[in-house]
């Protein structure tokens, strides 16, 4: 089963600063990208309407933004973190 999912949903290696939150966000970002690609293909082939596709992508984007916020990506470090 791993070969099947690797073929249809390959994952790229992460090259940025290695921190747990960066790795999790990168995985979320790759999943977002893969799902948007599938939705675009479905819309192009007439399986989804443009409006359905837009709403699905909008929902995925909101999930990705929530993930970024929850992981603290792009936020200034808090003063408590500097005390270590």
C-alpha cells in the first residue's frame, strides 16, 4: 500500500530549518498542494463545478491557515522562549 500512496501522492523532502513545527507545516502544505491539484483536475474534466472547486479550495486554505497559526509559524518568539 505504501508504494501506491507514494506513486499517487509523493512527498518531497524538507530542506528548511529542522524544527518540529516546520516539519508538520511542510507536511500540511504538501497535502494542501496535492488536494488542490486533484480538485483542479476534477474541475477541468467536468466532474466538479467551478463553484464547488472554489469552495473546496477555500476550505482547504482555511485549514492550512489554522494549522500555520496553531503551529506558530511566522510569529515572533515569545519572551518566555528567550528565557531558556
